[in-house]
C-alpha cells in the first residue's frame, strides 16, 4: 500500500506547499476509504452486527454492545464465534430477558465452561451481575453515563459542540463511568473481582493512561449516527447524550500503524496521548465527527491485510 507522505522540506516556502499538498492527499484518501467501509455491507463481518440484531430495544442493544465491544480482541471470525455463543446460544438470543429475569445462579449454569482466550465464565458472570444491577438502578446504561457526566461537569450530557472536552476532563468522565459500572452498589468484600487480571484486561481503566480501544469503540457504536446513510452503520442510541465531536478514536495496533504511516501520529506508544493526537489530527478534516474516519483507517489496514483486532 502506498500512502501519501510529506517530503523533507528544502525551504520554508516549499515546506508549507508540501505540507498543504500532503494534507489534501491524506484528506482525499481518508474520505475515499470512509466511503468504502462506512456501509451497511460492512456490518455482517463485524462484532457490531450483534448489537444491530437488537437495535429496536435499547436495553438489549446495550447488553449486546457491551459484550461485543469488550470481547473485540483477536481475529474477527473468533470474536463473532464467541459472541454467537454468548448472546445467541447461552443467553437464548434474548440478552435483555436473560439479565432482567435471571439471577446469579442462572448465570453460573448458562456460562459454565465458557472460555475465550484470556477470559473465563467468571468474568462473564461478573459483567452480567453488574449489568443487572445497573438496569435495576438506572434503567439503561445511557442513564449511567448521564450520571457520570453530571458528576464531572454538573450537566447530564455532552451535547454542546461549542467546546471540546479537554483530555483530562474526558478521561475523568470515562473513569467515573467505568468505576460506577464496576463497583457502584457492589459490597467491598466483592471488589477483588474487579482487580482480577482477566477483568483488568477485559474492561479498560481510563485513568491508567491506556488507549482504551474497546471502550472508545463501544462509545463510537452507541453515540454516532449515520444520518446520511439509508442503512446506518453505528447505532446512535446515545445521540441525545453525547455529541460525536467529543468522541475519541478507538486505537489498536493496526489503526495506529496506518495512522503513523500517514503521519497522523508521532508518538511511539499506543496510549491515551496517542489517541488524543490521532483524534485531534482527524479533526483537521472533520471537527464535528472525527471518529467516522475509524472506518477509513480500518479499510486502509484491511487493504494491507491487517484484519485482526487487538
């Protein structure tokens, strides 16, 4: 794959011209690949296909999105096989009913023997327990996010696009959300479950400075809308809570490799600072919805045979 790059400058004037041409070339490339991949026929092969199956019911869709995003590591066929086993077989194709009408004992029976790479049945049982508590307390996962935003900003949404959330503020919101997701209402005697190595891997902690790829992926799915498409790709369930301009890019190894080849990331590590660098770079072409270029970078990676997820 040949990607446009700026050449080393020979003079200030030529340097500016080269940078302008390179920026235009990259913008054209991003739009081209976004158009190729931000399509309904992208969905069937992606983990996003599972929450789409339940898009007419918010709670069911949120459950499917949580599992699809958190288990989005490994090869895509393996991820889909894992999710089919969890959502369609073990939960009987009714994730909402399974959680709201079930209990810990039923979870243990249904999830017995579950294994997916680094995670086991106990990890799934813990997530089910937490989702059950959240839905009983808040009604929807979106309401938990609203409460988390209110705790940090004093307002229950991030719809104001006249400002861009600073990195530390956005991290604080996500940290509050994940902290409540994991621990709110949980007896301290059970907090050890949150700190298990497998859970630390499965559910990212934004305050630790990592890229939080799967959390940012979950938010992309739930927040973004594709109003210009007859068949939207992302779900847009939380479109009245968070504006897409506040989202951060889901960054994994393959996306970062393409982004570095394009000169969109200079930082060597795939961490939160790299996420901010990439997101800010993409705002040069779309300040309102920079994360839509996730499709473009994915497509470019796919064209280079980079087809697995971290």
